[in-house]
C-alpha cells in the first residue's frame, strides 16, 4: 500500500498535463444539467444515463461516463446544499493538492466505480439489469480526504450547531462500516464490495499520512512515559529509514527521495506542521 501511495504521488507530480483545471466545475455543471433534464422528462433522462451493465454490454457505452453527472439527490433543497458543499470541498482539495493530484484522485475513484460496477454481474448475474455503480462512495471518499486535510474546520449542523468536520467524518465512517456489515448480514456479499473498493482510493492516497499519524500518536505516548532527551539527528535518521524520505510536499506529494535537489520549507502561516516544496511554498492554500 505504501509503495502504491508513493507511486501515485510521484505520478501526479511528474504528469501535470493529465490535470483537468477546475474539474469540479464541470462535474457540478453536469449535475445541474441532469437535474434540469430530470425535471422536464420526469426521470426518463436519469434512467437513460445510469450505470446498468446489461445496457452497456448492448452498446450504450455512454453510461460508463454519464453516471458521474447524476446528482446524489433530486430534492431541491438537498440538491442545492449537497452541490454547494461538494463544489466548495472540491475546490479546496484542488487548491491544496494541485489540479494533477486532484484529477488523479477523482479519476481513480471513477475507475474503481466502473470496475466494481462491471464486476458485480460476473459475481452474481442478478445485478446485470440493475444500477451497480454510483458516485455516492466517491463523494464520501472526497469528504474523508477533505476532513483529513482540514479536521478542525467547523460546519453548522442543522444550520445551528457548530461541529468540527472530523467528527462528521467519524460519524460517516461508522455509518459506512454499518452499511457493509448490513450487506454481509443479509448475504449480499457482492454488494459489500461496492463501498469497500469504491473508497479504496482514499486509503491509497492517505495511507502514509494515516500511518504517520498513528506513529505520531504512539511516539507521543512513549514521550510522555519517558524522561529521556531525544537526539534530533538520530530521530531524523530513524524517520528517513522508516519512511524512505524526510520531507514531503503537502500539495504535490514530491519527497526529498523523489527529487534530492528540491528544497523544502515549512509554512509558518499554516496551522500545523505542513511541509512544502520550493514550487508550492508560496503557492498553496493555507491550512487554517
């Protein structure tokens, strides 16, 4: 997992031409268009765009792409709220990561959705004529990524109660696990693959960060129990040997192992310990 995470970070950094600038704007525009068409056609347009393996195998290959633009909700209020938050979340992620990394993250999620959607009918033919791929779990993966980067950001639950976004992410994670267990308890083992694999891109991109956070927590506990003075140079050497690098850019993911000549700095305006390469130290969204 760690090797794959490093490879994707390196791939995003080395292939900036693959980026789609303002990708989230195109997705939101597509959501709005499909929502308007659905109102005028009484749901016919949505049925014509959903991901249904049987129809795709009959030649309706546009469904491999158009399911991306189907809104999560067609209720006017829910559509407005979810779309505005989705747009805000996507622009913040793109600003923090850069267009290339965000495009790869979103694109990988779409490919995993397609893979699972085509795989389910092979596992169980009963899913051949039903919609098997959805953007629900990809949006959830984006939300987890956003909460990981900005855990202390506050939102208003029910427009009244301020709550940190990390607690909402933990609640969604609990519901996510509950949904998987529900599928398993009813014997729908194939459907349990859908949320697991579709959100796999989150773990790929954040594996090192999650392991590093777990390591920091363990180190903090050991430090509280020990009165010994830490040798800074030895700690840096141990860190490099354990992770394979010492510095990693929080935007593009490049490390001092990928580019030994790259200079790295830590931003004093970001709340937290965020490292940036020379290309992004003056060109990134501050973590507040």
